[in-house]
């Protein structure tokens, strides 16, 4: 298949050059998420040069050689041409199921949702990193997390839990929010179904731990298909990928990241839902918890969460909307959230301020250039850029990073 053939595929798109899209599809195929080395390599040299380094198995940009090891198992014995063909085939498969590859170079990329994963990686276990790209079927995900709310809970949900999840899903979607969950049995499915009944613009979004061309659990195939029609289905795994326990845990960081806050409806003491709750807190997103009967094993995890400071007890949609601080008058185009005020320079840490000073409003600068000018380690420069991006003080372009002009506080539009 030629580059021209791929450029015409419905699974590609027009916002990013086809070489970028092929490179990011190839990188998704070559590594197992979450791959910090690959993500850092892309930040340093861009996706096309990173893909060239991976497919030719050559170290680049002064990165430690072990960072390249994340792709060794899946590139060994394959020529660069074969690896390119595999990436093109993945884009073609996505197109056949009505999906597209969304990349950071696209306007649709949910940068505000994913920027904090660099900080989570630095603070936590150093294995979490932002996705290189996302396969998406359905509506645009560009407004997340500002219009998103994560609802998660036990697969073996009680009737009480399913009722609460349904009430939340419908009311929050009706309020203009996108209900984010994982398409599993129990709480996830109840929240998804109720949200779609609200008939909102993007009522719900499912994040999968498998390829975009698969449905897991298989019994929820019709539900996932419907979510793709009315909302959106998202995954960072290439087509054909089977789910696994580890992939569910890795997937949970995206479920937390794509919502402005996370609500836990039911969770046992060892529930995987608790990993989503943990990711939300590491991202500094509000964590809301629904209490349950003290006799229910499926509420033990919820009650343990509520014993820690900073968690919000919620009993229904009104509590959730109050915590999210809705604006008084939404109008026709408003969102439920205020855009944070950009911090003053004096409020930035020394590393972040140094990186800010190294940026230009007009000329894009690469991460190696920024690290060289500031004298910061590359990892610290990446962390600082994530902080600046989250604060609206810097933006990523196809060729590097720019400083954003200062603007007055405004409501999300």
C-alpha cells in the first residue's frame, strides 16, 4: 500500500501530515503502553524522527539506550519497510470499522486532558506516560476533560449501584457532560446506557483495553457499537490487540484523565476501580464517592476512600454539579467549567519559569533546544512544558513549543 493509498483512508484524516500519522500508528504498534521512553523520544525529536529511530533500531538525541528497549521485542527481525506496512495496515483496519487515529498534531487532540500524565509519571511509579496517539470511533474528543465526568465502579454491581449509576449517567449527560467509563459490566454499562438515553451531543465515551476493532466484554458488543454511534469509543491499543489484566490497569489512567472529575459508585476492597480513583487523585482531579450499605462488600472500597481527606461524598447528580462549580448562565455555547486563571510569573517554580522564558510567541522551539538553553535535564523540561500547557501559557505545534500570549480570564467556549 502506498502513502497515497493511506492518505485516502477514512481512518486517517487531514489535520496532521500522513507521515506523522503513519509514524504514530507505528509507534503504537511497536511498544506496549504506557511506554515512557517512546513518549519522551517523541517529545524530544518529533514523531517522524522517533519512528525512524525505532524502525532502524538506532539510538538518537542522546537518550539512554534502555529507553529504546521498549520497542525491541516488536521490531526485531522486521525491516523498516515491513514496519511501515504494518502501521499503514493498522490505519486501514481502523478505517474499515469507522475509526480514525487522533494525534497530538490534530486540533481534536485532548491536550488538556492528558498533559498531567507526565507529572503522574514523575511522582508515582515512572511507568505512566501520555499516549502517543488514540484510535477513536465516534464524535470529537477535543473538549475533554472540560466537558467530561468519569463514572466507574464494580462489574458485579448491586441493583442499588446500578440505579445510582443510571441516575448519575442520565442527569450528567442531560446537563451537557460526557460520561466517561470503561464499557464493563455493572456500573460502567449502567452509566453508559443512561447517558445515551439523554440524547446529548456527546453523551458518553468508552475507553477500551483492546483494539478499536474489538469489543470487550464480548457480551457488551452491542453497547460498545451504540456508544460509537452516539458518543465515542477510544483506545491507545492498535487494532487486533486483546485485553489483559495489565492493559485494564494501564487503560484506567486514561479513564481518569478524560474526565474533569471521577465518581466511584461501588468498589470492593480489591476492586480495579480503585486504580482509576488513584489516577484521578494523582492528576489532581476531584474524587467523588457514593456511599453504600455498611453490610455490602461492594461498598467497602468506597467507604475506605471516604475515610481519607479530600474526597467528596456524593448522593446524586446535584451534589456532583455543585462540586464542579457550574457557571450561573451557560448560554448556547458555554461549558460547565471556568477556564483557570493563568498564573503570574512569580507563581511559577524556577524550572517552569526558566522554560517559559526560553519560549517564543512567534517561533516554535524543540525540547532539546529548550533543555540546552535552560540547562535543565530533558525530563525536567518536559515536566515544565506540561505545567505551562495546562496553565494556558504554552502550546504545542507540529514543530515544537511556543509561549502563549497572555489573555484575561474567560469562560470556556
